[in-house]
C-alpha cells in the first residue's frame, strides 16, 4: 500500500543534510581558543584578524589564550572589509612559511572568510579563485577555530566563504562542507565594541540570512526552525542593540540570532538578495550588510507570490499578523522591513551610496551568475533583477 500525505508534508521528508561546527556559546567563550586549539593538535597557530579587531583588544585576548596553553602563534591582520583573493594568498604564504598547523580566526565575516580561504589553499595547493562555486574543494583545510566579533555574518558556522576577485570586480562564492569550521566560540561580549551602524547592518544581514533560508527552495524542517527563531530575535532586539551597545543581554540575543540564521542559510542556502548584494560588493565595494538592508524589501516584494505562505510565517515571526489578501500581506511585510531598518538607522538608498542607473545592467548580469540565485524561490530574468535594483535606488 502506497504512503500518502499532503504535498507540504512530503516536502518536509525530502532528503536534506545539515552540517555545523562544534559550538560554544556564552560570555567568555573567546577565552577557550587556546584549549580548543591544543585539543585539535595545534603546535603553531596562524591567527587571522583585521586591524579594527586588533585595536578593540579581542585579538590580544585570544592570543593570550593560546599562550596560556603553550602554543606559538603568528598574527596575520592584512584583511580588508571585503576580503580579496590577494589577501587570502598572502595569508597562505605566511601560514606555510611559519610552518603553522592550525588557524584561529578572530573577527567578523571578512577575517573568517579569509581564514577559510587560507586553509583550503594550503591543503589543496591551488589559487583561491579555483574553488568558485559549490563543492569544488577536494580536501579540508587545517583545524579552524572561529571567534566571531560581529552578530550577522555567521561565517563562524557556515559552509560559505565570499572572496573578492578584484580583476573581474565580482564577489566569488565558495560553498563546501570542507569550509565548516571545527569550532565556533561565540561570545556576545565581543560585539560590545561595534558601533551602532555596524550593529544595524550586521543585524540586518542576519535577518536576510533567515528570510532567504526560510524561503529557499532547499529549506527543510531543521533550517525552518532556526530561521524563524532568528527572525523573531532580530525583530525583538535589533533596535535595542543599536541604542544600548553595552547591554550584554541584548547583544547575546543578537548573537543567538546570527547563530540560528547561520545554521539555517548554511544548509538551505540563500537567494536573490545575496546574489545582488555580492554583485554590489564586488563591483562597487559596498558593505555587505548595508547592501542587504537596501535590497531585502524589493526582493521580498518580487518573491512573495511564489511562496506566500512562507512569507506570511516570516511576517508572523517578526510580530506581524497574517493578512488574508496576498497583496495586503506583501505590502505589510515590505513596510515592516523598511520600518525596522530605518529605526535601526539604515535608511540609505542605492542612489545615495553611489549606484547609478548606468551600473544596473552590469550588476544584474553578475547577480544572475551567483550560485545563491539557484535557491531563490522564484527564478528571475535579468530584467527582473534590474527592476529590483531600480526599486532600491
């Protein structure tokens, strides 16, 4: 006798994998880096970070933890806000020259993505840009421990790395379970040195991760659970985090949101917002979270009718009510997203950050090639993407 069930229930039973690092969450987690490195067999550690994180004092606290376990280390801090391929290759040279056998990344998405790239370059012996796309990495990198200092990128738990190809002026997405860190030491205290605008942009990055993972055509019951909780946490805590930077409890809620959103998108992938944001970041060098904030509303409006029940549930998680009429529900959700980002202090448009109508065709062409577009709930044409950019101007 054949099993029967609703289409929705059968969809929930589709085969999906879920990958994640070992996770330690809580105040003081950053101070466990030395213990984890020692347990993973480290002898000499490459610490990948950036100048801002060094200035904030977090890098020194992590290196002190390594020293307390008798581990030698070398610091590589030549990482920009959007890590470029040349920085990855320079870091790999340092790793090999210093005879390191483990990596600790301290910072936001940029140092962590750079650290992932360094690791796979050192074990696979190829240029970082050769790994573009999904499942192109043959060998795992050395042990990697991440200490995130922002609440949004979720690079510390994901199987993604985003690297700028400066020659082509595009952001390259590298997606492989070989990039999943061995351990994520997630300490909300490290986010207290973020300013209000960075807090807002990274928080909206987390929200976008959750929205796109929940609407993704590769979602699962496991990723849905994490995505909805991330949306609830961002909706309830983002504005407070921008207003009360030293409130560790609120910072902790945003760090949890980032964690949950990361577990969701790492396994369900993303969509058109990230494809379009990667294009903007690669071509014009704009901050990733800021790009997401400007693009999320137009893309939700475009996608809504392809998955109205999914977007209604996202609206509920944000604290809104389900509207009976699809168009009313779409408008209400887009307006709620706009209110949240403006309340958090991110009110810029693409035009105000230097994007012109003359840029749009090239931006859209690049976005159409991004692997994140594959899991968008609605398959756009290039013209559809151009219109979404135009609406964000």
